[in-house]
């Protein structure tokens, strides 16, 4: 179960690395897009690490995260 929590942190790192290609998919990027993607990746990293620490202490935590980058892209297409 600990590995699933660390996957959130890995997903945040992947978003942080791929933020420039994600911004290229948006036709008219705004100024706050980079800040949104940075905060999204930081959120995933924090959730992954915090839930891993809580799980190590013996508590079971379930967190549902609805913040995928393609939702951001679909927002700007409409």
C-alpha cells in the first residue's frame, strides 16, 4: 500500500518535468498556467509524501485526487 502513496509523488514529479510539453498543448496559454501546473505537481508530491508518512505510522488514509493535467487542457479548449 505504501507504493501507491509514493506513486502520487512520482506523478507530481512527472507533471513537473513535463510542464513545458503540457503548456504547448494549450493553444493560448495564460500567465497563470505555469503556476497552476507547478502547484498541481507540488500538491501531488506533498500528498504522496504525507500519506506515506502517515501510513508508515500505522494509520490508513484514503485521499481521492481529481487534478489531472488533461482536465486543465479541456478547460482551455472550451
